[in-house]
């Protein structure tokens, strides 16, 4: 198309409406705060990390009051806690590494890729936490049932005799359903937050990817 | 960051600010959005500046950061340009050609470019800036062959927009 070359010839002399900025104005712009998606990604990540760490600490304190540690056994209680925090630290390290690799000076496609990779790390972080809560919660429940005086008392009552298996099944089944609902809710929240934030980026990323096919 | 670095940066930015203005014009449709994007590009450039080693030209480096900001980092989606937004699709140049018909044609073509998607705009922008296919490919992170193929498709698309 020759027309585009006509535009090209006149391209450099375009003026537009925008006034040219003076050095003072440009210097002023440097002090402003960025509102880029990378900044938002960072803020959301911090909230996600904090949320699950706080949840862990809260459950730790509530468990102490209920003598859960005694019932569940110290090795399992502290063992799972140590593993949990080591994994969280690993996620923070991964996130930091991804975040640091986001640089605007790289080719567009790899920049987009790095941003999406950072988001994936956070997705795995959320999934890890949900699965951890579920697995530890279920194992904990199995260990607690025979050791909890209140439950054994209840099971010894005439109404329950002969229905122990049904009780176990219902108890574990309910725990499972609650966690499942929690997972679905988290997933939906996750989809909405990142959906809004990354819609444009994803569209452009797919456009670039299509070119390579 | 030192005062000296800031002065040096602002000086280079002032000399090359037209590049950013051209990108902002292409990716936004009103003055507020233009200034908003310009501000974000400036912040991103300043942030990346300490790592700019001068092994490429300041302007070349600027293309990359500015386009990345417009396509990738900038959050606000551009409102689709409507034909009645005459001002935003008008192509203004310093030395207006004698020929009114040619001016009209330029505006028409510029309006068509503004209707392209973000990625296509970036390719056209680099093409209009007289970058070769190797540079276009490097900036976008695609292969040279694909940049060429895509550019040909865009040209066809532009022709179709102008002559529906």
C-alpha cells in the first residue's frame, strides 16, 4: 500500500494538539506515582501473602485454646506448621524473582509473559493454601475424633451406638464440602480481580501469540 | 537517584518527547487520556533509566519502554475511536501540504490506523518511524518473517477500512 508510505513521509512533521512539556514539567512528572498493572499485581500479591499468613496465625491461636495440640499430637501440629511456612517463604522467593524480572526494556512479548508468570505464581500460592488447609484439616479431623473427649462422650451416648461409621463419614464429608465451597469462592474472587486487571494484557498477548503460529 | 542523573534524563526526555507524544496520540482519544498515558510512560522510562546503558540510542530504548507501557502496563482500555471524534483522528502537521486532497487522505489513513488493535498499532507505529523489520521484530518479541507477514496483512486491512 503506497498510502501508508505517504503517511510515513509526513509522519515526522506531525504536531498534534499536545503542547510540548518543559524540563520543569517533565521533572515534575517523575515524582508522580505509577498506576501500572505491575504495581497493582504487586499490591494484590502482598494482600494475598498477608491474608493467608494471618489466617494461619489466627488458627494457631484459636487451636491453642482448644487443646488441639494435645489432641492432635505435637509432631503433627508443629511439623505441618513448619512445612507450611517454609513453602510460603518459597512462594515469596518465587514471586520476588518473577517480579524483579519484569522490565519494560525487554521485548513486548517476553514482558507480557513475565507478568503472566507472576500471576501464575500467585494462583499456585492460593491453590497451595486451600489444598493445605483441606489436607491438614482432614487429617487433623481424623486424628482428633478418637482423642476428643467431647466427641467420645457423644459417641458413647445411646443414640450414637452403632452409628459411629455414619458419624465419621458425615463429619469428614461436611469438612470436605466446606473446603470445596471455600475453594470455589476463592477461585471466583481470583477470576474477577485478575480478570479486570489483565483483560487488556491477555488480549494483546494472544494477538502476539497468534502471529507466531 | 542522583540529581545529575535526573537532569541528564530530563534533558534527553525533553529532546525526544515527540516519540512519546506520537504514541500517546495513537493510543488515546482525548487530551486527558493522552496526558495520563504520557505521565505513565515518563514514570516507566525514569524507572528503567538506571539500567539503560547507552549501548543503544536513547530514542530506540524509548520506543520499547513507551510501547510496552501503552500495550502492556497501562490499565485503562482505550475507548474505541468513533468517526465523530474528528479531533482525535485528525492528522496535524507543521508544514501543511498545498494539496487539500492529500491532507484529507492523510487524515483518513490516520483515522484507519487508530481503528487497529493495540499490537497492530505498535507495528504500524514502528514502520512509520522508519524502523526495519529486524528492529520491529526485536521490539515486539516476534520473528522477522512474522513481522513482515503481519505488516502486509495490516496494509490490506487498512485499505479495507478506507475503501469499504
